[in-house]
C-alpha cells in the first residue's frame, strides 16, 4: 500500500506537473490545453492494454468525439497568416503610454 501511495505521489503528480511545466515553456499554450483533453481516453486505452480493463461503447464513442474535436480545433485554429501588430490593451496599454 505504501509503495502504491509513493507511486501515486511521485509519478502521477510530481513528474506529471514537471513535464507540464517543461512543455509550457517550449510549446504553445493552445497545444498544451488541447493535450489535456486527450488524457482520459489515453488513460482508458492504457488501462485496457496493461490491465485488460473493459472498454465500453460509450468510452469508445467519447474517445472518437474527443479526437474529432481536438483535430477540428487544431485545424480551424491555425492562423490565417495575417500580418498585423497587436496593440496592448487594458493595464498593459497604460504601462506603455508615454507622458507627452
């Protein structure tokens, strides 16, 4: 029991958050956010492969919907190659104003 608790704390919490921080520093935030949607179906797939856990029709349909949604957002969210400069708004705008 103690070994399982240590595994849960060290691997699934500490290592997972370290990897998430590493990925956030190197990848776009949108990619990281979309990847979190894939965690439940991938976990169910690993449970089936490793432990032989039963996979229901609802889980399969949910997995297909999640993969379709992530794919659609990935395709539709690609930039349209518009070249314009973003202007700061809100507090950032007030900090960048010069006193003339």
